[in-house]
């Protein structure tokens, strides 16, 4: 047991110092102390600390790794496997308080408090991405580096987070633009033709169902003129993206738009997809 010593401070107040000494064959192998204002606190700390030291002696030194370090290691090794938006989501996690938590001590309360704070500025659908990425990062780095912290905390937290509506699945998009809206957008782009042919790109996206970043990756060399087919490289996929190349058949209208594009680059639409999305959002 820790020895408790009562002593008087220089300012006249009373303090209690808990001293722990561990001996092996008459030799002190460990020694530490801590001072408290109350006897009960000193006694409780001594008992708790002695138990911790016994566990270390039996099971070895307690392991520790901060979540922010796991995130940094994950970014260094795996982040290039994901698209730009997911890379940003992962890197942003290091800015939150939860990044400073020890992975071996992560509790449901930590995840709950993180999501409560995030819900003040983001929708539950967005907050759910934080939980998903934290789980992915911790599981991957546990397997890669041989950590043995528990992942059960995520299962327990998810139940509570869903119950309190702090996280949620993304809403399905069911609305399509009306004919009038498409006509108005067409008129808008027709009057503002610049270096990026937005009118042509908008209708190509509609007829081909290709995302802007997919359309901007299409290559002339991948087209088959006889079969009117093309290829989307690194097609978006929940698990596999790099090397996920898929051949597709152009619709007749989409093929006609492609044929109107000048061959000035290896890409059919040699434009920045982020700029295209920005222009379209502004037009809407």
C-alpha cells in the first residue's frame, strides 16, 4: 500500500503526499509520489496507481497511440487510393479534439461528443462520414501495424448515434430537372460560350450519364468509332477505383456531341472538372 504523509505547506495549508515504493530483493525498482489536498484523494490515487503498476508488471507496459498519429500514418500510406473529396475528409479529422484521444482509450462518449459538436455545423449525413472514416483508419492501421485496441466501441457508438439522430444515411436524390429548367440553362450557356463549351458539356452529361470528372478523363484513343463505345478510367466505386476501367456505349446523342469536339488534346473534354461544376452551380 502507498504510504500517506501529512505535511504543512509554506502557506499554512495541509497537504497529503502519497508515496509508492516497489522493492525487489531489497532494492527499490520503482518510486513515485503525488500530493493532494485531501487524505481520501491521496489514498485513492495510491490504490489506483499500485493496481496499474501491477497490471504493467503482469501484462507489460500499457500500449498507447494517438488517433491523429494513426490518421497521419494512414494518409501517408493509403490516401492516394481515394478521390480528392475523401482525401479532404480524412485530413480534416486531424483538426478535431477526437484526434488527440488515445486509440486504446477511445470510448463511446468520445465519439458521441465529437458528433454532437459536428452536428452544430454539419448535417448528420456528413457527420456519419467522420465515424465511417475513423473506423476505416483505425481498423486498417490496427491490421497493418499490429495494434490490438478494440474496435467494439464503434458498434456500440453507432447504435446510440443513430438513436439520437446524430448520424444518418444520405438522402436519395429523386428530383430531376424539368424541361423548362433545362431550356433556361441551355439559353444561359448559349449566350455565354467561352473557353469551356458548357452547353455541349451539360447535354453530354445528360445523354451519357457521366460525371463531370469522368467526362474530363475520357480519351480519344479509348473510343471505338465502329461500335461508338468509350472507356471510363478509374470509375468511381465504393471499394475499388484505381484501375477500375469500364467500357461503355455512347448514346446516339452523346456520340454526336463527342464528334463535334475538336481534337486538340488527348482528352475529349480537356477541361478542369472543378471549374465545370462551379460554372454549372453558378448557372443554376
